[in-house]
């Protein structure tokens, strides 16, 4: 589950530059999602994240900080 196949794909603007795309197994990707969902649920339900943490949280955006700063 920790191994991935890396495929270089040329950037459309500059064919000399490539960006790597890693292909992981379906089982590994599914396990990552399950673990992430349970970890987020645990942190949210036990109030272990501060209210100031807005990035990468459901229903919150990083622009919330800008609105808070402006007001």
C-alpha cells in the first residue's frame, strides 16, 4: 500500500518540464480516506481543534480569517 507508480506528464505550457503523477492502489487510497474521516470526526467531536483553525475543515474556509481581520 505504500508503493506507487510515478508517471511523468508534460506540462502544456512547457513540454520540457514534467510533473509527476503517482498512482496508488485502490485499497491504499480507500484506507487513507477511512483513516482521515475517522481522525477528523474524532478531533471535531472532542473539540480538540481550536476555532481559529479554518483551513481544511468542513464548512470553513481560509478566507474566514480575512473576514475576521477586516471586521
